[in-house]
């Protein structure tokens, strides 16, 4: 099960990337209505594909059934991987991961953007944090950049494997982010 935190454009695309290959996805945001809105936008996008004959309704129903919208406190406790795609702000990211740090030991954290330091965001966490940068639109772009200065090799390799499972081409990069409080 994959938790996606942030139900905006990138979070929606990431949720679709996982759901289309059979993962169970928790699409989360800080308000239920925002999470529901993200799932509704996914459904609307799929409806357009069905109308154009590019996807059949049974496949859309399968994918949509794999996605549950809600709050991270309610849905992420049993996730194996948490993908954070929330607002690009150091304090927001540190707060988000801080709130998740008491989840089950099997959860691996990763976050979406390279504009902020993975090392700085991961301070104080007991679990590995790895950067996994999806390109927009996340469900269709093939490349994923993977980074993590202090990330254990096994975690990086696991994320590479998962990236391939969801049809992506992982490229390992060095962390080169600024450690400012906000990104511009």
C-alpha cells in the first residue's frame, strides 16, 4: 500500500502511476475535501479517456477502486511506502514527516521535489528518506530521479525496483538542493 500525501496535480499523477499497475493507494491531504477533490479530478480525467475510447470503463473502475481519499492520520498507518508531494516548503515537509515518524517500521519515506535538502528534511527521522522526483505528468513521464546522501543503499535499490514496477526509468542523482527554509 502506498500513501500519497498531497492531492494536487503531482499527487494525483503519482496516485495514478501506482494504481494503474495494481498498487493500493491512499491519496491524502490536510482536509478531506481536498483529498476527495484530488480523487474526483482523477476520475474526471479517466472519464475523458473513456469517452475518447482510449481506456475502458472496467479498467477505470479497477484503478479508481484502488485509490482511497482521506487524511494521512486515518490512511497511512499501514502503508509500506509514503510518497510526499505536498507544498514545497521546508517546515511543511519537516512537519509532515515528523507527524508520520511513529508509523510502523516497514514504512519507507520519500519525497517529491529536489529543491529542498533531503538530508535536512530527514533530520530526526528514524526511517530512511529518499528523494524520488517524478516529472509532470507523473503518471505518463517515464523518468524518475532518485537521490539521498544519507539514504541506505538497500532503500535506494528498493525505490529503483518500485520505480521500474510502475513503468518508470530510475536515474540516481546526487543531492544538490539548497537547504533554505523555502524554495523559490
